[in-house]
């Protein structure tokens, strides 16, 4: 499974109101109202919605993101390429298989060979999914959890940075995580 | 000049190098670990590459990652800063093989000078004064013991692979020698993977004075005066200044000439520092060479008006030195205080954390080099240097008064965050320091008085 995380952050017009219990309830009701309105306008049902009232956080998660948020290119500063949630964690990091180092990304063990995995391949933790070559050192890219390859995000032979998403991963049974 | 340079470092020095790049029209590439993703140089540099996770071994010490980052970004040269890979001959060699200019001396020069025994031998041959001691590493504990007796106690036992204040011990008398020897050998093996040791006479109330040298690839070398780094705690420098107080000009001149002779003998290229120990008779002895830009280099920049980073880029690009020895004129006095996130009241334990309030000193003749900003989280993973505050004035007394004023303006606050600023003001107020008659024992003495 992969997801986009949209965080909606804002404050009550009067901070004093937010500090009282009534204020909090009003804040929560307001966020809920916005959430329902937002959901009704979506063309695709999300797999997970999280609403938090204090300092207002609204996380909406979908299966299989159409595009990775960090695909802007290897040279942009991280502030421009990494969407973060309230807690400062990289958005949706759990749903990508990322690069273990800086180097050139290869899909297959050698030129012309079959790629380690392709869209639809079900992978197990520890299974090799690619290679990063750094100074003629071949670093295996291994899946750190089970799932199904939803998208190959980086072309073969492309330079990548450390922690750059290489594959979008979805849960093997996508229905399992539906919560809304 | 280079079109693009990769900065293989972090913290304040990475930012300082990126600034020099901007001034020279060089595109800068920063590298960063996950821990440093919000660091100042990442947003300041023209480009930035994420090279690995927090631990330095997998990021700032990761040679393949750094070389790959340089290749991906088409950088022509690598500036190693200080620490990390700056004095690693393997890294210098790999850069050479990969057609990247390493902004430092050639790999074999770093290797030779990095071996403190070899450096001592080389400088002895080049005519530099050295302390009585072993010629090359000692063969055995018994041999070292005999030698120590002949030199006369106290002696200092040092690791050949040591440096930066690590892997050494002072021995006061004959009976203490063997246990100390075993301890240093063990430490050297653990820290450097090399248990070779050498022994020299120890000078108790000495000053630490170092000479800045600058050399090009065409065999030209000059010196840019001295820095006194006698304010140290356990061999870690806290405050540096130029010129060295009370040391006669004639002595400083001879030290400079010695350093230039040593640099030429070693085939040195780039900026480097020759460390000397100066005793109360103004006799000086060669200690070691630091093959890198140093933390305290701005002190020299303030008194000479020469930008050492610019010069590093120029000689790295193969240019001839644009300065003759006579062009280097020292003017006035400069001090540098290292603002570390450490708690002096608790034995200088690291005190990093989220810096909530950060107000820097300003006004005339104050320079601050820092990567800090309000909201910056100082990591416990790397060294505790947050800022370097420097002042310049026509005289040393005025520079001290100005530094005290500047440190008074500095505000660093955050939960659990503590700095050395208050302690440094105590040093500035010390009578011996003000008189310029202090030695490397000053900080220990200040603590004994408490």
C-alpha cells in the first residue's frame, strides 16, 4: 500500500477559545464538518482518515499513490521534496522501498537480464528488488517488509540519493486496511 | 577556477565553505545525513545530496557515498573541511583516482604527516627543532622505559597514529612509566588500530603556538603568522588568538621560517598548520602538522585580511600563490571563542537540544561563524561546536574587551541546552590570561580555584 498524506493545519481565530473545553469541542466539530465536506468531493475513497483537533491535523490516506512526492529530482533541497506531517516524520515513508545509498540504481542483476521485480510482484522481507552501484560496489536493495510492487518509481540506470523512494509498495490484500 | 565543488562536511565549516564558493562564483554542493536534513548548509548551498543516515560512519565518513554524490552532481573538486575525511589519505587517493580534485595535500603527504613518528623524523631532518625523544617508534616497553630515563622525567608517551589530543599521556616518574605505556598502547590500538608509540620530553608550562602555512603545487610556500591556542581543556582548544601574546616578533619570525621549511620538505600543498610547543625561554619545538583548514582559521583571516578558503580554492585549481611573504602583514589582534553546547559546570558534558532562542552578537569588528538558527536542533550525534565568535581590535586588550561585550550579547536558550560562553568570559577575566602569561594549564587551574 502506498499513500499520500495531506495535512491541513490551522488555528482557531481566537486562541483563548481553543484553550477551553468548549472551544476544543467546537474546533473538533468544525474539523469534522470540513472533513465530511472534503470527503464528499473526492473522486476516490481513501483507505484511512485521521482527524486530530488540537492544532488541527487531518491525514487522508489512499492506496497506491499516483506519483511519489519526492520525485522532483535528486538535486532539489530536501525541504522542497519532502512533505512532512505535523510530527515531522517523512510522509508515507512506510510505503516505499527506498535506496540504501547514493549511487546508480539497477533493476536487474546484469544488463539484459530480467528485472528483480516488476509491477505486481509480491515481495517478502529480505528479498532483493534492485542494486545500487556506488564506486563499483554493488549494494543490494532489499524489501524491508512484505507487499506488492505498485509502481517502479526510478528508471533503470538512474542516479539516486540515500533514502530516495525506488518502488511504491502496496499491501498484498488491499481491502484489509479499509477503515472508513 | 572550479565550476562546482562538493563540500564533504557539515556544521559551521560546511556553511563557511559554501559562502566562499558563492563569493568566488563556484556552484556549491552540500552533502547531508538524515540527521542534518534541516541544517543551514542544505538550504544555503546551490545543491544538496542526501548521502546516508545519521551515524557519520554511514554518511560523512562514507567514501563511496561522497564520491558518488560528487559524480552525480558533476563536481570538479571536493572540499573536506576539518575532521571527518579531511586527513584521510585513502579518501584523498580515491578522489585522485576518480578525477576529483581533493582540496588538501596529496595522499602520500597526508599519510606521512599523519604518522607522528614519521613527521617528527622528517621535520628533524628539515632542521626544525624537536624535543629530545625517540627516533621513530619505540621497539618495546623496556626500550621506551630506558629512553625515558635518559631523557629525564616528566615525559609524554604518544601514539604514532594519534593527534588532536587523543592517544597520549604524561608520565611524571620512573615507576609510573610501564603502566602508562601499556594504557596508551591499548588506547592507540582501540582508537587508531595502530599501537606504535613514541616518547618525548614533556614541557609542563608550555604554550601552544601554531603557524599557518599556504603552499601551491609549484613549490611555493609562505606562512601567515601564528595563532596561540594555549587555552585548552584536555588538549581541546577553547579560545585562540593572534598574535601570540608576549612572544617576541623575532621568535615568531623564526617559527614561521621553520614551518615554511617543513612544508617545503614535506611537499605540502594547500593550507596547513604547523603546531609548536613554546617554553618559558621562548624555545620552540615542532609538535605536528594539521593537513586541513582548521577550526580557528578565521583568527588568521582577521589579522591578515586574507581569506584562507579562497586561497585553498585557488591553489587547489593549480594557480600560483598570488601572495609573497612580504605581502602578509599582521594588523591588530584577533580572538576566537568556541561556543560549544557543553555544560562547564558538569565537566563539559555535551548539552545539545532544540535551540529555541538564538541571538548573535553584532556591532563593529565582530564575526560569527555558525550553522545555528532559532528552531535548530543541535544533534548529540556530532561535535558540540555551535558557533565561533571572533573579535578584532588594534590591540589585544581592546579585542578582549570587545569579545567580552560580544559574548554578553550572545543568547542561546533551549531546554537542556547549555553553552561554554559563560566559562569563556571567566577565562577573559583571568589575570594571567589578560597579561598574556598563561600556558596550557590555565583551564585546569581555573577549575581548581572553584
